[in-house]
C-alpha cells in the first residue's frame, strides 16, 4: 500500500512538474522573442516617421532606393533572432522554475537527482525525507509572467523617442500620410513623381450668397467616390501645385473666367487655383500626379426663377404716367424688377423697325425682407417717342441667384402726355409716326407739315411756329439717315412742348424728381435728416408747381380764389402729414401719401388743361351752390331749434308757482289759463323780431332754390322731384315761422306743437329732399338718370379735389367719408376733432324734433367704439 501511494504521488508530482515546465517554456520563449520584435517595430516606426516628414519627397531616386534598402536591412537585422528562436531546453526550464520558486536548493533541478547508495536504510530514509521536501517546494512553485528586460536592451529608451517622432510627423503630414509613404517606393526617374504623390490639394464648394450656407470641404485623401449636395450657382474651387494637380469635370459645370491665384510667398512656388460654376448635375475628378485623389458627384438644388404678374389692369394717369400693380414671388430674394416694352409683331411679316430704342422702366420691389410680395410703381414714359402707341409689355424680376422670371406679355397703350393745343397734338402724332415707321412715314409727315404751315394768317399761326414748321419740313426733305430723322423728331417734340405750355414742363419735372428722390430714400431707409431735407425740397417744388398752375388758371378765368386757397391748404396739410409719417418711421404710410399727392397734382393739371364748355362751368357752379344751400338750410334748422328751446324756457319761467295750501275757486282755472296765455303771448311778441329774421332767412333760401332750379332747366338738366319737395317744405317752414301760425296762416291750435317746432320738422324734410335731388342730379351727370343717357357723361374735377368725391366735395369711398369735410377740415389734432364730433352728436341727439331714424343713427354713432 505504501508503494502504491508513492507511485500515485510520483505521478501527480510529474504531472504538476510537466505543466510548470510548459508554462516556464512559454515565458522563456516570449522573453527571448520580445526584444527583436520591439526592435523591428522600432525600425518600421522610424521609417514611417522619416516618410511622413517628407524626406522622400525631396530625396533623389538613389537615396530613396538606398534608404528603403537600409531600413529593410535594419528590419531584418532586428528580427534575425526570431529566425534562430527554439523551444527552451529542460535545463533552462528547470533553472526558470528554480528562479520562480524562490527556494535556496533548486527544487526543480534537484528532482532529477538519483540516490547513489541505496543499500543503507538510514540513507534511504534521509533521501525519502529530502524527496518529500522537494515535492512540497515544487507544489508551491508559481511561474512568473514573462520579463523581457527591455530596459537592459534599450537603456536610453530610444523606442519612446521614435514613437513620439512618428506621432509628430503624422501631424505634419495631415491628409498626405499615404502619399508621403508611397513616395518612398516610387523609384521612377526624377523627383517629380515623388513630389506629386505628396503634393497638397485644397478643394471645397462655395455656396452662392442667396443660400446662406458655409463652404463644403471635399475629401482628397481617400480617393473614394463621394456625392455632395450643392446649390445651383455654387463654385467648385480646387487649389494645388501646377502641373501636378489636375481636375476633370463632366456635366453642367462651367469654368469661371479670370481664375484667381493666391499671392506668391518668398521662395515658394505658389499653388494654382481653378474655379468652376455648378449649373446642374455633374461630376468632378481630381488627380494628383496621375493617381485619383477625389471623385465627387454633385446633386444640385435648383434655385428656380422668380415669378412676377400683374394684380390689376394698368392704370393710365392724367399726367401721362402709368401705374402698375404687381406681385413678385421668390424663395431666396429679389434684386430688381423692370418693365420691358416692344412693338406688336405679326409672325407672317418682317419685324417692325423703330428709330428709338424700346422703352424700359425700373419697377419698385416690395418693401419686405427678401423683396417679394405686392408692390406698385408709377412709370413716366410720357416723353418717350413711343408714347401713345400700342405696345406689348412684359414684366421681369431678377432673383439673387441671377435668374430672371417674366410675366405673360400684355398689350397696352403707352400713356402720353395730354396735349390740348391742336397744333401741338398734331406735331406729337407726326413725331410718333416718324419714329415707328421710318421707312414709309417721312413722306406722309412731310405732307402733314406742309399742310400745317398753309395760310398762317388765316389760322393765326405764330411766326415762330410757322418758321419751325418750315424748318422741320426742309430738314425732313434733306434727311438721308436715321440720325437725320431722329433730329427732325426731336425738333417736332420741342415745338410741341413750347406750343403747349411753355416753361411749365420744368416745374413739373422738378416736382417729379423731388418725389422720386423721396421715394428712393424711404425705400432704402435713409436717415431722418435726409428725409427731412428731401421732404422740404418736395414741399418747395410742389408749392412752385401749384403756384404756376394757379396763376395760369387765374389768367384763364378757370379758378376762383376759394379754390386756390383750398388747394393750398390741402397741399400744406398733406405735406405735414407726410413729414410726420416719415419722421415717425411709418414709411409705407408716407409712400401712400406720396401716391395721394401725385394723384392730386395730376387732377389739378387735368383740371387746368381741360377745356370746359360754358354749360359745364355753369352746371358746376350750380352744383357748388346746391352744396352751400344745403349747409345754409341745416344751419337755419339748428338756429330755429335753439330759438324754440329759448322760447320754451321763457314760457316756463313766466308761469306762476302753484300754492299747495290754497284751494282754487270756481272759475280760477279759466282765469289762470287766460293769464298763462297772455304771458305766452307777451313772450311770443317779445321774440317776434327774431322769428321774423328766421322767416326771412327761410324765404331767401327758398328763392335761391327756385333760382337754381330755373338755371338747371336752362342748362338742359331734367327736373328732380326732390327739389320740388324741398321747395314746398321750405314754404311750409316759412309759414310756421311767421307769427307762430301754421300752414295757410291758420293759428296754431291749443295743445299742438309751436310754430317753430313745426318749422324744424319742415326744414328737416327740406334737407332730405335736397339730398335726394342732389343724388338725382349726380345720376344725370353720370349718364344713369331716369331718362337713360344723361347729357353730361363726366364731370371735371376741381383743382385740389380728390378722385372719388361726389359733386358736393365729399368722399364717396368708405375710407374717405367725412375725412376732409366741413369744420373738421380746419381742426388740428385727432383728439380735438373727436371731441368736436362727440359734442355735435350729443347736441343733435338732444333735439326732440329730429326723426326717429335719425335719432337711432346718432345713438349708434355714440355707441360705436
């Protein structure tokens, strides 16, 4: 049993010892292989560091070959011990186990010893004890990890210096790591291939300004295919060494003219820079010394063209200008817009020829962040040779991307400056014919000029005009070139202006220039000082123009002093509101006031130039008289109502105070009533002079109405029932005001309303009837009266009168009603005007004699916010 136990112990010990031996052998193998592996890696890292530092880029071919060979030999030398590496021997393994055990008597090695003299029992016993101690020592052995001892092989730690140098070289090389490393193995003749492999390339995409995006850098290190998104109009920029870096483009990519190059540095060859504009889908391939550095496909986002279209029909103004309302749509922004004009063309005929270039006019862009939205522009082409011709108009808008969008062409007649002198109008027409048909019109124009100069003494043609006509006819006969014909056309235009209005054109031109300057300043957001100066300049130009118009009108007898004063007051108030709006930053409101002022002057000019007939002037005078008659009748009604209230107050004070403690005797009632009637009669008699004055005023108003009706009938206007009803109501009011008697002279019955109270009712009916008559008269003027076509199809506006006003000068549009009427026109602040209106509404609401409908209307006005 003891022997069996010993055999088992020996087997376990041998197995344990075999495992320890294998682990110790592997540790020894690692300790012997690690130093040459580190040395080989160090040589490779040193090679990378030298390559990344760009040594091979400047080294000649022999040095590149020699350097690579040297590093290869160094690598082989460093790794050579690995080729001689074998599994450690038993003695080396036992020595490693003895070292790891820490015991003093080499337990692993001693296990291989044998007993020399085994006959002595004491010796065997001692050997057995020795073997047992060795077994215990071996069982406690633990194999330590491999310890290569690199500090002994590399006492100066050069391995760490090589690693840091490689890291620094990699930072220096940047994206050219692979190119510089490849340059070491480029053994072709010359140094160019090596330099090409390591040359620097910078490539990026500059988005257009409208996109508002940062540049996009292109990867030129991997050479792999890539897809980038670019906005239409982006610029591809590639910068590299000339002759080494090449770029090939495909698709809608166009080179940019005038390539920019960076400034050359001293001693360094500057890189070249090329640019391409990306218009659409395409591809760009960048080559470095024959090898592909980048392959980029572009996915392009189209910018799109702006859209512009008219929102309403073009409006021809009275002064010869044209107002266009349009809308512009654009996603990124608009840089400008304009209107182009061309002569209508028949495709089956040759294109028409003109001596003058087609007119073009800039359009104002909407006052928004990107210039899109709705806008209005007033174009003054009245002096262009094409004015008055039928043309085709096309609106165009240009976006920040450079694309232009156009509207559908529309045919319009270019407005022309109105010429009221027949001779001036004829000269302008001949000038237009000469410009638009230079091949066939000269003969016709020459014949027309000859006819206009016939019998100057018969047609009162001034001598200067006659000489001008003869000069134009002679110049036209001698004209052989287009330049000669243009000179004749300019002469005709100059003569027409001089004949029509002499020096008036200069004042109008100054006014238009001042107005346009203020518009542009408001649009670009000029400073307050500049706005103030331009506003003052516009005020002065407007006053000069208005003064000249007033002087000419007064000379011709067309304008009264009242119209001139009203015109000057309206102009001053409009300019004050314009300056205040501009100063407060309400630029849009200021531009709207400029439009209103322009419309006012156009109406003034038209009113000045139009030649009214005597009947039209007389009719206009009667309309003015009707408005004044209505105002006087309303004032008389208010005075009658106040007088009636005063009489009622006097009668109330004249009554004796009742005595509560006294009993009335029989018959006292009749006596009191008689006394009361006597007091009332005395009060009426005391007020009788005032009543007679009211009755006289009412009779005078009735006479004025009768005279006005006779004048209207003499002018051909049809009789209006409203005027007849108003005349009857005035007669009834006059009878009520005379002595307190009712209609027909009968005394006012007991308990009924006083004569003045009945007069107030009759006067109210008279005012309503006058209004009905005024409406009927207006319908006759507009051609929509009861008889169908009226005699007067249109009415000339008075100077300073705004478009849309009725014959009485009141605004008919909802936003204009009451704005500039009556005493409110002379009031200053808005608060004062509001207070005056509320006071007047309260006074009229307190009148019990007003109709129920009128009282309801006044109450609604009082409750309105």
